[in-house]
C-alpha cells in the first residue's frame, strides 16, 4: 500500500515550514502560512535530513581505540573510524568521563557547544549538554558569544545592560519618526533570513520598504555597497574596514567644533564628556581629532564627514551598528564611540532616534513583540566555577595554567583533558583554524554529537549520531517573534541516530544521575512540562495560552500585540534621576571609571582610535595588501546546509566565492570565475573570483561556513581546498576587557591558481576500519 502524503509542521533557524512526508522520507517542504517572505533555504530540508553525509552509527577513531586516551591526538583528522554499537559507544563515553573526573576532576572537562543546532527550545544542544554535565559534577563552560562578544561585555559598563543587543526600538516606531538611518556595516537582507530561536514570519524587507516609502533617507558606511538593499537608495560611504571608530570620532569632532551637539542632554544624561572632549581636542598627548585626521585613517573625504555630521544633527537620526564592526581588534571602541555619537546628537530616548545594534543581523531585531516567557529547558547549577570567554578555546587548550584578563578579573586557563561538544561547529565559528586544530590535539579525548560527518566530527575521537529537528518533537519560541510552534516529528531517526536527550539520559544512567538529569520524564513529558511552566508565567503577564494538549493539536499559538511601542531609554531620558541606568553613575558613561581602573592599554576609559595589528594602514599591508571581510553567507546558516544543493548554488567550481574589486583583480591577472589562492602567514585556501564593481579597492569579501577541506587530511597548515576563510583570520581577543573574537582583523593576498584543481572531499564519508576489538573492550 502506498503511504498517503502527510504534511507536518516544523521549524528551523531560517523559518517555519510544512514537511511533506511520504513513505518515511521528507519529499518536499511548503512555507509556513503566516510567513510573507519565506527564505529559499527551507527547500534544503529534505536533502539535509537524508544526506549522504549523515553519521549512520556510533564511530570511534581508530587511533584512540587502539592506543587509548591521550596517546593519539596527533592523528586526529587523518585516522579511520571504527563503527560500533550504541552499547559499546556509551560504555566508552561513560568510562572516559569517570576516568577524567577521578584523575583530574570535573574542572578538566570542557562543555563545548553553541546555540544554533536547533530552533527547538527542548532539544537545544547547549542546554542539554550543560544539564547533563552539571548533573554529573559540572564542567568548564563558556560565556558570551562569537557574534557580539565585545558588545556583551562593554555595554553593561556604558549603558547599564546589554538589552539593546536583544531588543531595540520597534521598526514601526522607526517608520513613523525616523528621518535618517546611518548604518555602520549596513542592513543586509541575506542575514535577516535567520533568527536564533526560529521564526514564523520574515519581516525585515517589508519594514525597510515601509521606511523608504515614508521618505526615510539611508546612509551606508562600509566597504560593500550591497550591504544595504538597492531599494533603500542609500548614500554609500566606503570607509576602510575596521576604521568605524575613527569615522565616528571625526563626526563627533565636527558636532563639537560647530556647536551642533546637544549640550543639555550631555549634561543631564551622561558622565565623562569632558574627558572625551579633551581627547578630541588633543589635550591628552594624542593628535587633535578633526575630519582631516579621520580622513587620513578612513579614506573618507573630510568634507563628506562634515556634511554627514551636519545632516545627522539636523534631523531625527537613528544610528545602527552591525554586529560585524565589533568583531575586530579593539572592537569595543566602535560600539562605545557609536553610543557617544548618539548621545551627542541628543536623540536617545526619542521615538525614531538614538542607536541600535544588529538590525538585519537576524530577523528578530526591531520586531514589535510582547514581553513573554518562552518554554525553556531548566538548567542545573554548575559545581565548577571555571569558565572562559567562548572565543578563547584555542588559548585555553594551548596554555593550561596561564593567567589572562577578562572584564576586570584575573583568570587562569584550566587544564582540559576531555572536550565534549554537542551542537555547533568550531571550525566555522573560530579563527585561525590551523592554530585551533593544533589546540584540539592537546586534550585526551574529544567527543562530538553530530547528524553529519562535518569537518569537526572528523577531528573527534568518539562521534555519536544525532537526530535533526525533523526527527524529533520540540517547541519553537523566540523572544523576538510572535509565533510559538509545535515542531512535530516528521520522520523516524535516520540510521541509528538518537536525539541528544536520549543519549545523555543513557549516559546519566551509567553515571548514576539519571533521576537528576531526566527527572523521570520522556521527551513529550518534558515538552508539556516546559510549556505549562511558561504558560503559568505568561498568565501572570496577562497572556493567556491554551493548555498543552490544545496547543499541540493546533500547532500554532500567536502572541497578542504588545500594545505600547518599545522606545529604549524613554523613561531614562524623561527623568534620569527617577529611572537611572544600572551604571555606577546611573547615566550613560562616556568615560567609565570602572574600565579605566582596569588599566587595560587596549581598552582605556573612553572611546578612542587604536590601530589594529592588521588594517590597510598597517605595515603588514605591504605584504598582504587586501583586507579580508568574512561575512554571513546568503545560502546557509553558518556552516549548516553547506553540503546541500542550496548551499552550493553560489560556489565556483565547488569553491567559495571571493569578492574582489575589478581593479584589484586585474592587477593580479585574475578574471571572473578564476580560482585563486588566498593566503597570509596563518594559512591559505582556494576560492573562486567574483568581480564586484561596488566594492572598495583593497578589500576582499568571503562568506564563512564552507566546510573545512584540507588538501592533506590531518596536516596542520595544509592548503584548504574549499574556501574556508577562517584559516586566514586572526585568533586574538578584541581586548583584555572582552577577549571577544577579532575575525574582521585580517590582511591577505590573492594570486591566480594555475595548477590542476584538487577534488572537494569535505562531503564524503570518512574512511572506516573493521572493528579491531570486541564489544567488551575497556
């Protein structure tokens, strides 16, 4: 009998969808009925679930299996794998956790994960991993994130919290009141396809069109004109990469010199302006800040800087800062300078004015959503106090026992013997991959849960096959979206895949903590528990949600309208004494006594221009004269979907494209579609040349997320064949304050590749060996 086609609701980070299922396979998808502008990436779901890259069975690296933990790290990435039973794999994992705990303590376990593996709130890999490890004695964890790590640490010192990173002024308010939007880093629609907790509707393009229809003017500051949609008709100011701080200082100097700044707002709502003013005036031993000075740094004409400052001062202006501009050396300075510039304009707290962060970096920023509590898996307290900033993974593994600074604290890197990674791909997120690969050879054991044979799975000692979202039940809920969705299992687990919860439940049973971890609940019982907990909390907020059974049957709950618009700092602006910020002064801190007291030479007490090691004005540019910008891809989320047809559509001969200015390409004998070698002292990769007219000279652009594919597997420093730009990026903390990632601080050179093209092998299955041991091996 032929199975009837079923239509099942589910969701991903790039949108909700209905999976069409027939005979146990997803054969197609349809967009969610409430989504006015669905992402084309949803069509990759069937190929992703049924990919030939799937991990079919638990697999153990042959060298680890033969020689044991800690004796074979130098062959990671090159070894064959031995497929084994779940029983044997779980026994090996549990025994290794117990060994490390007994010999080195729980502080020798690093719980590595990241939040993008699932849009579901229960099968959230980082939450599941943390809950399991904390139930069994704890682990070293990570704080902050790669996307906005510098801002997450800085903004609480300057604004009292990092709330603006999660919820900014509503788009509807901007559309009603904003005359001018000045975007440092742009408003790229390709980024707005995704959101951290999934989404029921894509909203950004419609909101930008609404702004344009009202007559709002746009200014884009950045090296690529395409970082704003064409329909915004933005004025393009092509500043050199990573010089945003200098440009903001030039704008601030103009406001000061021409008496255009809001003196009353500065005096009433900020502290430290006189210290900053003395810096602008050159009274602190540095050059006087002028538009001419800023022009020398940014390559933007001084008169353009003056005219922009006057325009910003003459109308209701909203400044947006992309997340990318703080992912650089001294990245904190750009965000701090942006806050100071907005304060000098005096529009903070007014409808349509002030500053926002990360607009169009994801779909959610600016959405008018009622404040509510989404269903969330509860955590367990971590008995281990140690942690690292997430971008310092390689530093931690390479330097056990070394001291380092972070946000006013002096910390010590732990000696990690076991890395347990569940969700996320550090070979996408991290910088200087050759350094990172060397670091991952240091621990005794690396355990990974993965649905696919990703490049990171190939580095692991133990690989446990995990389900995708389509193979399990869950709940989608994002604080920045109106929809709560039932994500219903569409197909049975592929191969021998198990969901992370079941894997951890089995391990918890072997370690004697199953009751603590699972609390006797199944998957569906957990979904009902976290939903009903959220329902009770939301009822107290005036939001009536249906009971779980009704919600699950219907599949969709739409939150009510929020009522009052969100205008950040409106109460503070109106009455700063009655509604102080959570800063030491209660005001916006243009000068921070706290940060100044840390004594960090790379992050002083007020914003200033500080030269990074690599930029187009640095001596290093003589050898590597192109500034590499690494951005979010248009056809995948991070490295997800790279192995699908959707993920491949923009590639050139299987390689990631690299955007080059036609003049830069001609000077190197490179034509459209040529394969080039991109290199610096950290590494080299192959890419396909794409010539882009409206791209600054001296700039190259590559999307991140191509699967790492070395010419020689396991060889550190090998040519990367597919175009992963993180073999080129800088792995150094933004500053001692945040220790955040500095991905945008990178200089490279490009040359035409004349040799035969090596084949792409990243999506192949790894080599397998026959089982050399019985299931009873220790």
